[in-house]
């Protein structure tokens, strides 16, 4: 019989390949979880526009971060960036579960002219609906080209990392805030929340009931959209415009022409309103309780206020690290302040909490 303290198991290292920043995170899962190590590096402008330059940057940045921080082991879980992925809601005839994948693949091929064999697809069954007197099922489909996923997997292999899984950003958001959904389910509120991930290249909307995703949408507008508009309006470089935005709010930083501010913000408002209406039509007896803002742009208070006001819902800044403590034995200063909300770290935490499977 063996005696002694059991070895604490750390999570795989979550690597979030964001459009603005690549983030690495490792935790010891638990209630609450404990932080082992984290690191981040900003993607330079030239690497945002060129896929080859992006991979070259990541090839140098990731091993540097791993070397400088106290990460444990070589196991990793990777994200598929939302700007290189798709999310689509399709309505298909109600079928037995084993037939669902085939029906969804056929629907995508017919409606979007996609070759499903060249895609990695993940299906999340949503609401039951009636069409022409027959039962149908709304299905949320996350997908990415196999060639895109292969490039990130190959990058990890070249760095001698063991890939345990690869996940879309949307499901990771739900994993990061699972404790909130568990509490909501225990109280039997019968309400939903909308997670709004304000990223650099895109904005993601995820509507969830007690931790289960029922609607999802990606809007191809985000922080970089505001930055490029500012750079064009003021005839300055992208990086200069980005640094200027760090000190102010994206909804007000473009001041030379009013439409420059409105067309981006109004696009986000319109998409949010459509998503809320879509949800209310499907679930009239389970109202939306609030909006939870996450992502690197979630600290832009005026933009968040405008979005919440547009749908007359309460808003909350999501902090995935709210219940996180620092693991004993972890050394060195942190690049972030755990006493402050960290909405930009939701996807990395979700990766660490995801199943170790592709």
C-alpha cells in the first residue's frame, strides 16, 4: 500500500490563438481552481494580415512564453480562432441522434456550398421547432477548415507539444463560467444569459440556458474594426491607433465623423437585437436574465453600455478568474492583476477546463 500525498494533476496548457493576442494558461482544476502559470503576447499588425507571418510569429512567441513562465509538462489544448471559423444555425428534421451529423452536413453543403469533408464540424442541438406541422431541430454548428486546424496542430508538433484537443471559442466560454450556470440551475430560475465576447477581429454571441448553448452567432466586427477606422480617419499607423484606443473607449474614439462611430456600433446593436428576438421566439417562457461581457474589448464601458441599453437588459462584466487562486509553489510576478476583472481570459480558462479530446 502506498502512502503519502497524492500528486496534484494540472490541466493541459490552454493556448488561445486570438486575433489580437496569443494567451497561454495552465491551472489545477478544482473548486476553486488554482492558477499555475499564464503568459500572453500581442500579435503585430503585419502578422494580423498575413497567415504565413502569423504562423511565423507564433512559432517564436509560444516557446518563448513557455520558457519564461513556470508551465508544467507539454500537454496542450488549442483553440480554433473565431475569425478562422464559422458558426451557423440550421434547422433540420428531427432525427435519431446517430443521424444528426449526416443531416447537418448535407444541409451545410446545400445551403452554404461547403464541402463537409474539408471541414471539422461540431454540432450542438438547440431548440425544437415546428415546420409545416412536423418536428424539426435547430442545430448550432461550429466549423473550421481542416487545413486551418492542421496548421495549428502542426505548429504544436514542431514545438514538441502534445495536443490533447482542439476547441472552438464559443463552447470554451460556457466552460469558463460553468460555476455560474450550476448555481443558476440549482435555483431553478428558468432564465437564460447572453455571453457577448467582444474580440479584436469578431464579436461572438452565445445564448445559454443553465450552461447549455441554445443560440450562437459570430459578427465579423470587433476592436480591430474600430482601430482601423481610427487609423484611416487620423492618417496614423495601426499600432499607433491601437495604443490610442487602449486609453479610451472604442465607441467614442473616432470623432471626426459621426457615421464612423455609428456604423460599427449600430451593426453590433442590430445583430444583438436580432439574436434576442430569435431567442424570445423560441423560448417565450424562459426570458433572458442578463448580458455577460467578456473578451479583450469588454472593458470599453461606453460600448458595453450602448449594447445593453439597446436591448434593455442588465449587463455584467464577466471575470473568469473571479474564483481563481494562485497555486502554491508558483513563482514569479504575474503579467495581470488578479484583483481586477480579466474578461479577456475566458477562452483560455475554458480550454483548460475542456475535455482532453478533439
